[in-house]
């Protein structure tokens, strides 16, 4: 119930409104307690207060008339203060009222700020629906109370670092009131961005700077500009005018009928066609095995390459090709991808709604957690492995063919193998992904990603998106594929040079002179991988045995470089650290080289049988299936992360346990999706690539290249395997 103090507070606060609008506001506030009338002493005190603050006497008289027994509201219990005396619209629709305790969530101060804010809305439809919302509040209607209840109230834990106040998303969008005149009011959830404008010397640490995300539930007739005006008006009566509010159409969400485009239909048709091919191919393999037909042919291999049974067997097989001694590469790929996915999970958790943003700072300052900050280095590990494998295998082919090797088919088939799966994921971003969920940040994150993909998809499939439209990059992780592909097409020149002249330094230096942006910044890691492949090729082809001194030196240096590179980054996040441009430059220029050397030695040591316990761990056969899924896992990880942050209803409390638990669940979900993508697209196309590669670029042995046993090769003399 509205007390006299509440009335006086309201009257004092609405002085800022103009005359007509003030009468309108007071009329609406008069409905706060239709069963109570002002007594003479109340009226006297009200007049005295109004006189002191300079309120027009006519305004007070109108307010008193509405609150006395003889006033028009007393004679018209069905009077609607928002629609005047029109007899056709004076009947207030009778609805089931909420329990008495429900109205206790609405305070007089809340009604003041809401009423003033609604009166200031310029857009007519939004303003009228806002009045109906206020009427509903005053009459204790459940839908209106839900709309108020679903909105965030005063921020809690702001100085603790809590900058996301999400209200109740599901309560808001579930609101539906048929209303009068057939106009249905639905709940619309908007997440406003509030920028605090403090003076520099008065700024305090909040963990997220000076930005707050504040949820409001409003009628669906309000557009983004109206919501922005509404929130600004509310804040002006609560925290003052030193704030800026931003609301875009992407920040607001209400349930609408699903819209289907031609692209949606086309993508769904493509998926259904592939499903039919997989089914028929699987059925063909079952029938072939059942009938015992073992005759091999290229056509049969092509058909079976789409079989689910065949692809599942290939993926989960623990059998490894030991001819090159590169079993450890599978382990490095698998473990590196696990940490990359964990790093992505941490990135999205830290940048999304959290209760204590400062807790993340405390975690990254701990040197033990330095690996969480080195996600980029783990991606560099993949780049180094890609270069190493290509170098090692191409050098073998150059030896066997005496330098007469046509690399064009290899480059073409590589593009054909990688692009289809990549394109399928992009099409999913552009079509059905934004339609598969909802949440406070869903429109903000998913529609943004969809718009970027619709704009820049062509730069992705041309693998130039790390140079073109970089501000609209489709799929946040896709830059790596462009870097890898660009360097893959350049690598044969370097590999042929070191094979021909038996040294690498000169060519390496001349290429790195151009290292200044984008791909060039990654060239050093890639060329270290190529050099690692060359060094291992020479060691194995010449059956060179590493000395004990060299092995001790190699392990010592690589351990030191790897540890320093991994954990030293936490120094830059310490509160006591004073920035030094010299130290920053030294770290940026040297840490990739150090990491590349450490990884290069690890590969050489393991491939030559000097890996020890670490080599056995990395060569563990059960890591092989996971390593086959790394490419698809990298593609689909964005789906998991965007879905997580888009549907999140409440901020997460940051601790090492909660972050680790979420990261583990994200990794598992990513590999599940990767398995589905691999079975459906990547593995079948890989099988086709191998078949066609045998036809167009298969190994041709010269008589001089044959050694001892043509069917076997030792760890140091390996036969060609271009199936990386």
C-alpha cells in the first residue's frame, strides 16, 4: 500500500515533469490504492510540501480530487486512468489477481521511476503498452508483475566485479496478455549496456571496466530506441544522469515465428542428401560383406568411403603407422587440441557473464595456470606439426622420384579435403544455428556471427579471411586455417630448396624478411616445422645415431625453453609489474622461436626412439582416434562455445573447479560433434582423396630407391606415406 510518505516522495520527485505530463502521472499513481482516501491532515501536509517545492496548485488539486470520496474515481470503480472518460474503453478487464505478497516486489519509488520513464517514451505504441503495464502493476495483475519481476533491479555485487545482471529471461518471454481491443502484449527481453561516466580519479576497479549489462522486461511493442529512452529515464531517477545507455535491436528478444529462407532449405536439403548417401553406402557395405564379395575396385572403394561403418572403424582404430616412427605426433596433436579447446572455453567463460570477474585475474596471475594464457602457442604447435609432416613426407617423395614430383595434385586434393567440412560448418552458422536456441546473449552473439558469415563466407573458402574483412571474420578460429593453407601452398618451394641444396638457412632468412603481419607473423613457427622435418629426414635417411651428450643437451634446452615460454607470460599479469617495451618486444620476438625449438626437439627425440617415458605416453595408441578428430574438433568448437554463452541464464561463479568442470564438458561436447562431422563429411572425403591421390600422384619407385625389403621399412628408412 502507498503510504503518505510515499505520496509525498512521489510528488516531490515528479516536479521535473511538465504540467500536462505531471497530471497524467499523478492520475496514474492515484490508482495505487483505490480503497484508501486522503484524510484532511494528509491533504494539509501534502499542500504544505507542494508549496515548498513549488508544484502547481492545480496539479495537487487534481491529485486530491482523484483520492477523495467525492472525486470521479470514487464514482467510477472501473475507471482507466490511461484512457480517460471514453465510455467505450472505461471497462477494466477482470483478470485473476496475484497473491497479496506478489505486489510487495513493487515499491513506490519503482512506480515513480517507471511512470516517469513511460511518460517520456516518444513512440506511441510503446508508450500505450507501457501504460497498460503500469495499470497491470497497480491492479496486481500477474502478467504485469511478472514483467516487473523478470527485470533486473538494483545492481548487486557491482564493485565485486559482477557486471551482468540478467533478470529472468524465461519468465519475461513467456508473458502473454490478450489485452483489450484484441492487442496482445508479449514480454520482450532486452539487455541494455550501461556505461558509467566517472571522472578518471574516481574510477574504481569492477573487473569489467565501466560497463554494466542490465536486463529489462518490456512490452513487445517497444523498439530498441524506446527501450534505450526508457532505461535512461529510469536511471536518471535512481543513479543520476552520469550514465550512458545503449540498446540495439540485437539486444532485444521476443519469441517470433521461425522464418525459413531459401538458404535454410538448400542447406537442409544438402544434409538430407548426404544422409541418404551415407545410408545407401552403409547398406552397400553390409550387403557386400554379407555376400562375401571381396573383389576390389575403385568404384567399390569410392562407395564404401561414405559408409558409416567403414568411417567409424577408421576413426576409432588404435592402429598406427609406425613406418616413419611418428607415432608421437598423434599424441602431440591430441593433447594440444585438448588444451586449445580448454583455452577457448576459458576465453568464453571469462568474457561472458561471471559473478566475480576479478577471480579470473587471480587465476591468470598464478604461474601454475600460465598454460591458460598460452592458447596461441598451442595453435602454433599445430602449425608446426602441419609443416613438419608435409616436409617429412614430401622429402621422401622427392628422394624416391629424384626431384621429379608434381605437387599440384597434392595441393588441389588438400583443398578439396579441407574445404567441404569447413563450408558445411559455415553454412550451419548462416542458417539453422541461430534458430536452435535462445537466451539473454543469444541474439547478440549468434546473430552477429550469422551476419559476419553471410558477409565474409567467400573470404573463408578462399582462405584469405586473415587479410580481407578481418573485422567481420566468420568463425573466430578460422584464421588458423587461412594461415595454414597459405603456408601450405608456399612450403613446396622451401622444401624443394633444402632438398636440392642441402641447407636451409639462406632461404629461411630471405623469406622471413617479409614477416610483418598476419600469416607472416606465423611463418617462423611454420618454417621451424619444415626445418624439423628436414633434420629428421636426414637423421633417418642416413641412419644417424644421437650421442648421449647431444640427447642430454637437447632435453635440457627444450625443457628450459618450454617451461619458460609457458609460465613466464603470467609475469605480465601481476599487479606489481611495470610495463617495459624492451621486455615485451623480447618476449614477442623470442617466445615463438623458443616454443618451436622445444616442440621440434620433442618430435625428433620421440621419432628416433629417444623420447623415454614422455615418448611412450605420446605414442599411446588410444590417443590415435582423438588425433583423427582434431581438425573437425577445431571446426565445431565455436558451436559449443557460442551456444554456451548465448543460452547462459545466470552469471557463473569463477573458481578453478567451476572453470575446469565447464572446460571438460566443452571438450567432450566438442569431440562428440567432431565425431558426427567427421563421419558425415571429413572422413568420406579423406577416403576419396586417398583413392584419387593414388591414381594421379601415387608413389613410383625407381630401381635405385628400393632398399632391402620393399614391404617394410625400419624406423630410420621409411617408405612414402602421403596420408597425413
